[in-house]
């Protein structure tokens, strides 16, 4: 039984092995052990690599760029310009930044490749990426436009403007908005090149602000576009404000002009520059023929310009206003963004109206070639200034008819905006004030003259209400109430600087507004203007604006050549404030001082002779005295002089003040004394002093200055440096009376000693003034009579201690006014008061000049004395006798001093004998020279053994030989 069971077991095992060999294995499970690295997959790719360094002696890329202009990244201009058109926004932006860096380190590359740079970069204005456009705008603002002058940009701006126009009409609104920034930049740097495209620009702005534009988007974009429009209109207004210089048939430059009071009206740039500049602007507002209404009153062309350009733009601005006003007007807390946009809209409309009014006036005055003056009114081919004003008024009527309904519906609906019932932030209140002032500024330009009795029915009541509301707010704003308070308002205080800025703007409208209001409003507005002028600080910009407005109202050449609309009472009040204003300004605000002086000069020039205004102008002298200098008496120092602001002002202001004297009809003694002391100040240049002398001399010739006052002023200039330099006496002769300061030393005519010479600069100044004074004295009248009138004062001045230069000045006056003594009659040569003392004065003057070693121009100083000697032989003999008397020194003098004085005397006689012009005079002085040589040989000073004694012997021998040659003396005829 055992084998049988065993066999069965073998069958079972055999069957199992057979089964395993038949079944296959698809995936073999790999058993991984912990810590052992997994084998790589069969489909894995090996990324291992090996590298080795390559060492080169030089790189060709670096060597090729040596000496070239490159940026910080070693990129040249060509490479950077090429990258500006790359498809990647980042590359384009970095290329523009690289250009900025390159132009910063190599600015000479910009003008050298200007055309290529502008042509390559202009398409970036319409770049699709905003950051690229902003980077290009920054590049233009900081590097490109400041480095390229207008002459070079002339042919390049049209290309830029083509891209700007393309950007302003782009389908992408963001590009259209950013185009305004590029336009602002071009207008700021090159207004004359951009404004010829004004018609296109205005059309683009109309589309941009209209339906489908930025008005329906964010307030930030709307505010940006409106600000750009204001900048453009401001540039257009400035260009139209430039008056064309007309080419006249007569050459006014060849005509003699009245003394310094009259200036040439020709601009430095010449007529061609301004004419060509305005010719480029002629097509700015030129209408198409089909749109030009053919009016029979002559204003059709200008009305057509308004309809073509302004009519589409103003309604668009009013639509923007309507979108902003609901959240600003009638609410407690206005929206600041929309409030700012509304203020900008008012400014844009105001500038647009001003531009058309200026264009109307300039076109009317320059449409005829040539001109002439008739009765103070310029006539242009039959069209007078009054006709121009009439056309301007007609233009205002048309503007009122076209735009007043829309402005009344939008602007005047809540005007004036009152303060809120709650306390608002200061910035919001300031913006509300700016909005009120802006609306007032727009409506003031639409005010027309009051209607006549026959036309009162044509004026609607609502239009009259608009004018009344505008004038009432204008008056209250001048008084400082720019944000009216209601019953529920919380009250607000206006910032002074902000109020001053708005007041300055409103004041500029007064001159053109006065002819268009009734007499009642005329008095009210002038009273408010006077209050502004008196209350503002002396150095404030508002004061300058008031002065400009006063000039426009008072001066006929600036107000249209007609009679001033200002009553005489206001004119007097304004004029009397001007001298006090000059004193308040001191010398720290020369710009305002210059404006005040120009105002006074123009008033004096325009005041008719004999009129009340001319008399009031001359009466300002008493108030002008502190402006020059003030005198007061001190117990210790006597009379003192304190100089006013005049001496420290710039030279142009000083000349304006001097020119004002020409239009005074009379002069007070105190005023002339103050002017003379100012002219003697070392702070006043000699040119200003000469100008004062010439102006007063012209006034004297005209008859407005008396002879005693004129002579006293001239003599004061000759002797005035005594008290200032040497501390001696000072004579001021006013109206025949002599006011003397106490002298430090009184000497007789026989003992005259000159003080030390002045410095080189002071001597040159004194001699120049003396020459001008002598030229004026010659033109006064009869020389002998004038010298006789001046004789007592000259005698008194020469009898006091004075400087060499002052004595030379008086001797020069005597030499110019004295007559030639042909009959050897001393009475006809000099007046009695100078005949006895003048030879001794000349003698002492010549010796003093010889003794002063610091005087270099001795020949110039001695020339008046030599002229006097040549005119009269008897006077020459008297001078030689005085010199001979000085050769006998008194016992009180020391030996060295006596020898030195004798050397000076002999040197003076020797110089006289050597003058060829004195040969005829010296022919009668032979015995006098003999006596002089005899006195020298008898004196004991020749035996003194010293340097002075040796010099005296040498001079004596030279004098003896010169006299022998002059008179032909032989040895036996020589003096013993």
C-alpha cells in the first residue's frame, strides 16, 4: 500500500510545476531596501555637461566701441535707437532710459544727430504701452527738448506734430489722453513753431472733450486734458498779445528826440521778427469761405472765426461743466476733482474769449500798411483807433449773442457760489473762490456798453441781470469778499496769498471794463480799485498790477488815444500816493520802484501844458524830497543830510527819476538842493550827475527853471565835494541867497593854501562834471554878464581851503567865460570882484600843483591858468609879479621849506616861459622876468648846500637860458 500512496504524491507535485511554467510575468516587482539609491529609469536623459574657460587676448566687441559715446551698458546711439522699435515693451523702455543716460554723459551727441533721433523716436508718442510713453515723455522733458534750440527744431516740429495729431485721434483713449502731455511739452518749449497748427489742435480738443471722449471717464483724465487745453490757449493768448511793429514811411530813427524823456518804441528784435511771427498766426483762426457770414458792418470775418473755432469748443466745455456741476453746486461737500475741472473750464473759456478779442484788435490795427500821427491818434489808412474800439465793441455784441444763453444756463445758475453751512477744508474753499473768480472773469468779457435810449428795448431783463450780478461780485471781490457768506454759512477766512493772486487778475480787467459800464458803476469800481491800491503792500505783485492798470487808464497812448475815463479826483489821489510809495519801497524792490518811476514819467509826458494834471504833477516835488535826501538840524553837528532811496537804486531807476524833471513846470529851492546833494554823493555815478545837469539845463532853456536856481545848482556841483571830502565849507546858493556851512579855516586872498589832491577816481569825476557845467554856462547867455553874476560866489569859494580839483573847476569856469583882452584893458577882461584877487589865486594854484607830487595830470590842471594868461598880457604880468613876490620868503619859514617853495615857483615860471601859446603875452613881460632873475640871484637860498638848493640852482640856470632864448639876450644884457 505504501508505493501506491507515494506515486500519488509525485503526480500532485508534477502538476504544480507544469502550471508555473505556463503562466508569464508582465511586471516584475522590485523590492527596494531602505537607504539604497534608486536606479535611474530606462527613459531618463542625462543632463551632465562639462565646460572649459576660453581665454582671449582681446575681444573685438569691446575694442570696436572704444572712443564712441556709449551708455552705462556699453550701448551706442545706433543700438539704442534700434531697440526703441523692439517688439518687447521692456526692451523699448530700457532703450529710452539708455538714451537718457547717453545724452547725460555725452550731450554733444544730441544736436549732432537731432534729425535721426527725432524721426526714430517720434512714433513712441503712439506706443501701445503706457510706461513706454511715459518714459519717452520724461526723455523729451529732461534731455531732448532742452538741448535743442528753436532754430534747429524748425524743420522737425511738423513731424512731431503729425504724430501728436495722430495720437490725439487714436482709437485707444489712453493714447489720446497722453498725447496732451506731449503737446504741452512742445508748446512750452517751442510755442512759435506749434501755434501755426492751432486750428487742427482746437479741432482735436473738441473731439477729445466731446461725446465718446474723456468726459465720460475718470475725472483725473478729464482734468489732465483740460489743463493741457488751458496751457495751449494761454500760449495762443500770449502770441496774439504781441503787437506788430508797423513799417512807417518816415524814418523816425533819424529824427532828433527830446532829451532823455522820450524813448524809442521799436522793439530790439526788429519789425521783421514780429511781422513774420504774426503772419504764421494769420491762418490760426481763418475761417472757410462757406462759413464766413458776410456782414455789412465790417466785422464778418472776425465773427466767422468765432463760429468756426469757438462755437464748437464752447458748447463742448459747457457739456463737461454740466457733467461736473451736480456734485459741486448745491451740495454741502463738493467733489474736489470735479470742482477743479470746473475751475479749469472757466479759465479755458476766458482765455479763448481774450484771444479772439486780441485777434480782433490787432487785425483791425495792422490790416492797413503804414501809418501817421494826427492829434495823438494813430491813423491806419483811414481807420482810426476809435474805429478799432468800435469794432471791438461790435465783436463783444456778437460774442454776447452767441455764447451768453449757454453761459447763463450753466455758469450763472449758482453764481456766485456761497460758503457752505459746514466748515470745509481750506483747499476746497480756495477752489470755490477760484471758481467764482473764473466765472466772473468770463462774464466780464461779455459786458457791453450801456444801451442808448433807443436801444433799451432790445436788451432783455435776464441779460441785464447777468451784467448786474457780475459787476456786484466784481466789486465785492475787490474789497476781499470772494466767497460770499449766506445765512447758514459757517464763515471762512481767505488766504492772503490766494486772495492777492485773484485780486491781481481782477485788477487787470478794470481798464477795459470802464468804457463799458455806466457812470454809477464807474465811480464804484474806481473806488474799489483805489482801496486795493492803497491797502496792498508796497512790494506785492498786486501793486505792480495796479500800476499797470493806472497807466492804461491815465495815459492816452495806452488807452486808445482818447480822453481818460477816470475823473480828476481819482487821478490826483493816485498821483499823490506814488511819491510815498517810492519812500516805502526803499532800494530793496527795484522792480516796483522802476514801475512807479515809469508811471510818473509817463504821466508827466502825457499831461497837457497848463492843465490841472500838469500842475498836480509839478506839485509832487515836495513829496519827492525824502526820496532824494532829507535835511535836519542837529545841536552837535549842525545841518545833516540823510540820503534817500534814490542813491541806492539801480542806474536805470535813477535815470527815470532824472528824466521826470523835464516835465516839471516849476522847481522849488528845497527840491533842487536835495537833487544837488544826491548828485554830489559818491554812490551816484558821474553819468547820472551829467544826466541831471543836462535835463535841468534843457528845462532852463524851455523857461521852467529860473536863472538864479540854475546857476546855484551848477555852482553847487563844482564846490560840493568840499564838505564831503575835506571837511571845509560848502556853499549852496539857492535863489540868490547863500547858505554856508561853518568853514574849518578862513584864509585871505593873499594866503591861499590848497588841500591835498583827491583820488584818481574823484579827480576824474570832478573834471568831467566841470566840463559839462562849463558847456551849460556858455549857453546861458552873455559870457561877461554871467561871469559878473557868478563873481561873488567864485570869489568866496576860492578864498576858502579847497582841493586842487575844485579850484581847477572854478578857474576853468573863469577861463571859459572871460573875454580876450585885446586892448590890454583889465576891466573888460574880468569883473571887479575877481580882478584883484585872481592873479594871486592863479599863482598859488600853480605852486600848489607843482608841490603836490600825487597829481599826475599837472598839464591838464594848469591849462585854465594858461588860458587866462594867454587872454590878457596885463593879467600874465600880474601873475608873474605874484610869483616874484613869493621868491622873497619871510623869516618865519624854515630854510628847507623856503627853498622847496622857491623851487616850485621857479618851476612854474619856467613852464610858463616854455608855452608857445604865451609868446605874445610874454613879449610884454621882459622887465618882469629880469626882475625875477635878479631876485633869484640875490637870494641866499642858492647857496644852500642841500638837494633842494642844488635843484633850485639848476632851475635858475634853465630859466635864465630860456629867457635869453625868448628875448634874444646877449651875455652883456643878462641880469647881474
